[in-house]
C-alpha cells in the first residue's frame, strides 16, 4: 500500500476536516457500529453472564412483590389471617434483600468490567494514533482526536455499562410482566400489552432524529475543543498581538453553535420523556376503569386489581429504560463510529516485509551495526574531496565530542551509505510534486549540506528518510536497501533527526534528551549535551531532572534547539539529519557547536540543511535545492564560484543596486 | 503524583488539595449562584413546572386509592358507574397535566442549563485569555483544555440528565412524606423511620464520592496532556521510536484514571443497592403493619394501596439520584476546579484605574526600563536593568543564548511584571495601562511562530482585525511573502493546515512577520523574527522594515548580525545585564569589545 493510495482515500473525507463541516456519511447503522465494540466486550463475557444472572434474579424478586401484595389483600386481609400477614411481610423483606444483593453484585462486577473496557479501548486508541503516519495527523485536529478519546469513550462506557444489561432485562421484564398480567386477567393483560406496543414506534422515530442532533453536537464540541486547544497553545502569540477579544469572539461563535444544538436536543428529549410518562399513566387510568368493571363482574379480585396496577407500573421502568437505552445507545453508536473511523485508518507507513534478508535482526540494537555488502548500483555518486573541510582542529582528547566519536570507532570501518534515486514527492491535496527527480548519494561518513530558498523542499526531503512520509516515486536506499524494505524500528534506530522547530515535551530534560533511548546511560547523555553545547541544563534548578514546561517553554529559544540537537545525536545514529540545527543560537555558541558537531559527524553520514554559510561549513559537499530539484552539487567554494543562484543565496551583501539604500555600511567595513 | 521520575521536577505543583474541600464547595456554590443570577425567572419557572409535574404524579396513586375505596363498592353493589367515572376523569386530567409539565420543564431546564454552560464556556475562555503567561507556563495547556472541555461537559451533562431528577426527587420526597402522614400518620411514621439510614447513607456517599470524583478529574487531565502532547509532536515521537515508551507512560496515566473511576463506580455499586434495601424492607413492614391496620379497621384497603404505590414514588427517585449522582458529583468536582481557576487573580493584573497615554506625537513612543529585576524562578534572569529607548529609535538586542533577550522583550510586552523596578511607556508604568491600550501600542512577534488553522489571510489579519483584503495583500507584498503565497493553491485563501503545517518553517515565519507589518504599532518587538529565512528573503524583510519602522520604536532581537544593519543602536546583553551599548559603528571600533568579537565570529562564518 503506497502512501499515495491511502492519502487519496483519506482525502475523499477530510481535507477540510479542520473546518468542521459534515463528516462521515452516516451509512453505518447504529447496530453495526455498536457491534464493533463486541471484541472489547468478549473477554468480559463471564462477567456479563454474572451481571445478567444477578439482574434477572433482581427482576424476579421485584416482580414477586405485587403477587405478595395480592395475597395480602385477598388472603390475609380478606380472611383476617394475621399469621399469614407476618409470613408475607417477612417474605417481602426476604425478596427485597435478594433484590438489593443481586443489584450490588451486578453493579460491582459491572464497574470493574466497564472501566477496564474503557481503559483498554483508550490505550489501544492512543497506541494506534501514535503509529499513524504524520500525514494523517496533519489533516486531523488533535481536538477532534481528543474528543474521541474522552467524550466518545465515556459515551461508550455508559452504554456498555448500563445499556446492554438494561436492554436485556427490560425486554425480559416487559415479557414477564405481560405474561403475569395475562394470567391475572387475560383480556385486560392483552389489552395492556397492546397499548404499550406503539411506544416502540415512538422510540424508533425519536432514535432517528436524536441521532442526527447528537452527532452534530459531538462534532461541534470537537471543533470547539480544537479551537480551545489552539488558543491555549498559541496563547503567547495571541497576547503578543493583543487579540484577546477576537479570540473570544471566535470561541463564542463555536460555543453558541453548541448551545443551539443542545437546546434542540433538550426540546426533543422533553417531548420524548413526556410521551414516555403519558403512555404508562394512560394505561393505569384505563386499568383502573376497566379493572374496576372486571372486579364488579367478579372476573378479578380486589387484590388482583391492586397487583395488576402495581405490576403494570413495573412496565414503566422497562419502557423508560428503553428510552434511556435508545438515547445512550444512539450516542454510543455515534461515538463508536467516530472511534472506529480512527481505528479503520491503517498506518500508511508500515514495516517492510518481515523477510530476514533485509536486516540482520529484528532488534534495533542488532541492526545498528550491520554488516552490509558494499553498495551496488547507486546512481551518480558524488565526488567528495579526500580531506573534508572541517573547521577547527580535530578535537583534543577528552573534549566534549570525543567520547561520542570514540564510541563509534567500532563502526568506523563501515559507515552507512544513503542514496536517493529519482525521488519525487508531493503532499496529498497539493497539486504537483514538491520534490522531483532527486538523485543524490551520500558516501559513508560524509556530510552533505542541503541549501535552498525558503520553501524549496529541504525539510520535505529530510522527512522522507525516517519515513515520516513515503516517496511518491523513486526510492531512498540505506546501504543499498530500499528503506521501505526495512522494519520501521530498525530504520528509525539508524536514522535520527533534529527538526527545524524543536519539538520538546513537558518532562525532565533527561527524558527529553533520552527521548528515543530511555535506557541511555548518563555518560551518553552527558556526551550528547556537551556536543550540542547544552551544558546549561546542569544549571537549571533541578539539573537534568528539571521539568521543562510544555513544548520546552521554560527554556530560551536557543536552549530548546540545543536540547533537540542533543536528542538527535544521543543515539549515535548511522545517519543524522539536521534541519538548520543552529538557527536560534548566537554566533559564538554556533561556532563552538559547529566544531563539536563536526567531530560527531566524522563517522556519521549526515544530511544538514543550512541557510547560512556558517552552517554550510559542516559539510563536505553542498547540494543546492531549487524549486524541488537538485540544481547543483559541489563544494561550497565551487558553487560560490560557478553557481549564481547559490551565490545569491549565501551572500550577505545586498545587490549592487541596493547599495544606496544601505544606511549603515560601516558594519561591513569593520 | 511525583512518583513519575520521567516527568521531572517543576517549581509548582498545581494539583488541587482535597483537604480544602469545604472551602471549595462554597466557592463553587457562589459561582453557580452567579451564573444563575441572570435567569432567576427561568429558574423559578422551571421549579414551578417540576412541582406541578410532581404533584400531578402524586395525585395518581391517591386517585387509584379513592377509586378502589369509593368507585368499586358502588359499582359492585348497584352498578353505579358515576363515582368510578369521575375518579377516572380526574386521573386523566392529572396524566395530561403531568405530560405537559414534564415536557415543559425538561425543555426549560435544558435551556437554562445550556445558557449556564454557554456562559461558563465564555467566561472560562476569556479568563484563560486574560491570565498571564506565567500562569500558563505552569498551568499547562492540557489543564486549560480539560477545564474547558471535559469539566464543562460534566456540568452540561448534569443539566442534561441529572438536575431535574435531583429536584423532582427532593420534591417527591417532601410531597410524598407529607401525603403519607396526611393519609395515615402511624403508617406514615413507619415509612419516615427509613429516613435515618437514608440520610446516613447519603452523607457517607457524598463524602466518599467527592474525593473519588476529584481524583478522577485530576487523572483524566494528565491523560489529556499526554495525549495532546503526543499527537502534537507526532513527528518527533515517530522519528525517535518513542511509541513503546509512550505506551508505557500512557498506560500508567490511563491506569490512574481507571483506578479513580473504578472507585467511584464501586461507591455507587454500594450506595444504590443500599437504598433499594432500605426501601424494600420498609415495603415489607408497610405490607405487614398496614395489613394489620386494615384488618383492625383503622384504614381502608385503598389507603394501603395508595401507600404501596407511594413507596415506589418515594424510593425510585432516590434510585435515580444514585444513578445521576455520578453526573452530579462529576459536575460538582468540575465546578470546584473551574471556580478555582476563575477565582485565580491574574498575576499581571489590570490597573484599578488606568492611566491614559499621552497623545502620540510622532510614530513611536519612548520606552524605559528603570531598575528592572526579574526572574522566572528563584534566581533572577534580569538584574537591575536600566535602559532607555527614545521614541523612533531602532535598537538591536544581541547576546549569547539564554542571556535574557526574550525576557526583556516579554517584560516590555507585559507578559510578566518585573519583580523590582518599572517598565515605562512614554513615562507611564505598564502596570497602570489597561490591556487593550497597551496591546494597541506594543506588539511583539515571538520567537515561536504559531499559526492558527485557517487561511493565510486569517492569520495575517490577526495583526489588525479590521484590515481589509487589500491591506493584507500589500503587507504580504511588502515583506516579500507575496510570491510564495500566490503560488499556493488558493493564494491568500489557502488553508495553512493545523498549526500552519502546510507551510515551510520559513513561510510560517514570513506570515507571522506579515502580522507585525500589518499591526504597525508604536512599539514593535521582533524576537528572532527572521531566523528561519534564507538570506535573500531576510534581505527583503529588512528592506520592508526599513520603510515601515520609520518613526516607530523598535526592539529587534537577532543572532544574525545582518539584522543589526538596520539598527541605530546595539545593546549587548549578558547574564541579564547590559555589557555594551552604543551605535554599531562605535561598538565595532572597540575591537576587543564583546560586540566586535561576536561580529568577528560572524564574519568568519560567512567566509
Ligand atoms: N503538509 C504540507 N502540505 C502541503 N504542502 C506542504 C506541506 N508541508 C510543506 N508544504 C509545501 O512544500 C514546500 C516545501 O516545504 P518545506 O518545508 O520542505 O520547505 P523548506 O525548504 O524546508 O523551507 P524552509 O527553509 O522555510 O524551512 C513549501 O512550498 C510548502 O508550502
Ligand atoms: N518560562 C520560563 N520559566 C523559567 N525559566 C525561563 C523561562 N523562560 C526563560 N527562562 C530562562 O531564563 C533565561 C533567559 O531566557 P531568555 O529566553 O530570555 O533567553 P534569550 O536571551 O532569549 O535566549 P535565546 O537567544 O536562546 O532565545 C534562560 O536561562 C531560560 O532558561
Ligand atoms: Mg524547512
Ligand atoms: Mg530568545
């Protein structure tokens, strides 16, 4: 399955998902949607059985009480038998206790089953979500995902907890009551049963209409949650621009939409519940009238009439329960649809075929030092200069980078070759390809710098290597193996990257640096921090244990970037991808970091995006990306000399024509 | 909660303390009263409707009893249907009244509840927008989100299916109790004896479940934080094979929530059957004692029947309550947290009486830092800073990373208030300006460029909400973003995707920059606003800046010294102190100075 294929199928649903209009056609029936929860319920079948048994015992005890009342009136009272009265009173208490105990058992078991089910689904959902390709997440607001993992899941929990049991017991109660009524008086019983029948029709109509509203409400809530989330994450921007009011207005619009839908829901619920009240009460009235005649005609005893009325009242509960079940079932079905819509999205980027010929082992560690046959047919190998132009001296012993570099000597003989062969890539939904016909080869241990204007596709190219997206055409090879044939874990263990915008998490510094290798020893962490010039971390209030705020917001911009850099080099990857890794640090720190990085890079194959000449110095060769194609490849000085586009991109001075606008020429003079 | 070492240590633990429960409850009551204050009429109407519905519902069993005692005897004696028909007719009337009242109160309650929820949503959102950045720093967006989503939902759910049953249960209890005492007080007293255990049970349940629900809400907030962070940083998660570790962490948090909700389930599992038990025992006793009284001729059969029917009305609503106590408690817990947040005063408060800025003479305003000391935590980041930026001057702020440049900018934008000293705008302390006035004058483009989902035009318009299309496009043109924008499908109406994900990093920065260009405030702060741009694009931006800045006051923070070219003055900051200050030319001349060395490094990087 190619990325493209899935991307297209995804596209038929969302590209405008973020705008919050109509989503899935409601083609799946509620029943079908609910059935899909089945597999999650299956492990709890024994519990369900216990719950059902307990529920039935409870119902039986409940139904027996009206019969006791009949005996009290017709037997004990009519014939003045006080002894019988005591016995009946005790029996009623006994039955009542049985009902309470069975309720206790049912609810207790239900509680553990239902919360466990919710936990399992949520865990599965989270696990599934974090394995879906990033392209999926681009098109889905995390507010929508979140509302599925919380609100929708609780709807399912509510239904799984009460709905199923209530459904079975209420149907059974209904049947049992009608049978008992018929036995008390056949025509009145039959009539009562028939009068209740239309309620089902009412319920079904209600179901259909309520469902539409409840779906709408859920969608609106998801959209509002999305905006709330954005406004929370972007609070600093909103404040910096003073846009409190506008944000409030936009939020209020969403909230008002929810309000309208909810009021519609309340209106509908009001009519429905009123009907649910009206029906049984009308029936009681009818029983009172007709039953009295039956008593008059001696077809029914007085006690029988009372039992009839109390029993008929027992019909109210199943009917009401049906209303609740239908409402919550509707909600749960909608919720289930929304959740399974996510589960049904298959990760477009998956492991290569499991065959053992591609990797030496399944464990990432085993694959981190592979013995790979010298790569055959790689297209157009770059000529790299014999002596890499690394700035600075090659690290004195004991200097920050050396332990990292040293640890890799076992591999120094090997090194990994990375090759792009006629790679093309287009974002789903965008017309045309962002990258076209990219052919590049990075020899083991060499560093290639990728230069290019803003938006030329550098980041896009980088993200293809760890397969955050898959190429649309062509292939990327690691030591001759197509990366799509490698298990994802193996590939991503060998490739590490530092993104242009550091993505940090609200955890300790240590956890953030050891993000990809939680068991990394402290020395490695120290070495990585040193190489990334991030020793400031030790001076934080709790050292490496300091929690850096959300997104690392309690660090300065340059500090964030260096933590992200340390994270990338920690795992000693075979291939290192750095996306403008020093854009947020000052020039002097940059110079130091460049020297330390150069030492790390000596044995690592690296692809580095650079906007500034100073970063270009990290590389052996430079490739110029222009409009999605590789326009030129060569050393920095070669390109400066022969490629005007590159010279333009890398030269600080203004064009000659601009010189007169230049008020402060003294800077260059110095 | 700190048993999770991966989380690290933070300065403040904001998890609410459950010992203060009583205080919290009164605070949430106040909030609720406040929210309902505007709709007193509707509250009264709703209550009246519920009372009518309850009364009508109670009339039913009473009429049944009368029917049995007064309707049936004449019928069986001499076929007189009159009394029976009269009772039945009365019964029919109550049924209809009940149906109408029920329909109306549910709708009315729904509207009332949704009004309250709407109001609450707006208040919360506005409040979070108002709260200072330092509050957000440690409250974290996960909590902000869960307050506004799951907590508000809990309150909404209460109105949707809990509150009316609470009210009608209480009403039924009172009415039925009174009715039974009226009908036959000895038998009535027997029933009311059941009250003792009920009150005790309910008190126990209330206390236990309050704790359980608060734990539940707290643990779900942690789940939400983890969820949102993972999905937002999905690229890092996948690139670093973080999934398995995340599964572990999430499993732990998810289990925490599981434990909390299991506990509350179990509480209901005990409470509800206990109520049933009390009700059933009393039914047995009534059957026995009432039967005796009928045999003794103290009451008629019809009265006993009415009692038996009433018992259901007495205990069934309590059952419902146990059912809905979930949503009730959840809402209570949610309300506690919400009222807690709403009660939190902004640490950057609005002035009691705001001072008006003097009219703007030129395009800019002067800025002065007077003895400013500030730290995020215990140690100070800015230390006794004295700095004067005359109106119209363009100042470049440079220095090593972590020197405190962004902090200076944040103080000027009043994200934080200084611990000591004052920040003055045209001689007015920022603390004396109200927020809209300040924001109209001082605008900052932050180091983190954040785009909202929506179109490019929407995002640029954030700089000036009243801007029309032409202004937006000319801003785009001026900074050289026009070319890439028009090449996008849809141009200025192109959707930027979630957090601007469909644009490249440099393009996002250009869009953020266009906001500043459009806003054109008196004082403009640019924090690394061009760090992600390529050199030609940066040149374009600088050219635009030169024309735009003109008379405005500007503070430009940059590591790329090329940006400094347009500055009149350079300030070198180190460890929160100014180490050099002067026009760039002069600083450059002091060849062993800080700036000159920086410049040298930079020059050598350009080789
Ligand atoms: N998710 C996406 N969907 C659609 N188009 C995208 C997406 N991400 C990027 N693009 C487009 O692809 C092009 C290349 O983007 P990319 O991020 O690779 O640029 P870049 O070379 O890294 O630029 P910069 O130097 O600004 O970081 C841009 O024109 C951008 O608008
Ligand atoms: N929200 C915060 N909470 C706690 N500490 C913070 C916070 N923001 C910044 N700091 C700390 O304050 C110091 C100064 O940070 P600041 O962001 O002002 O630096 P900067 O000069 O802008 O650096 P850079 O060039 O890297 O952006 C740093 O040591 C940083 O760790
Ligand atoms: Mg990029
Ligand atoms: Mg900064």
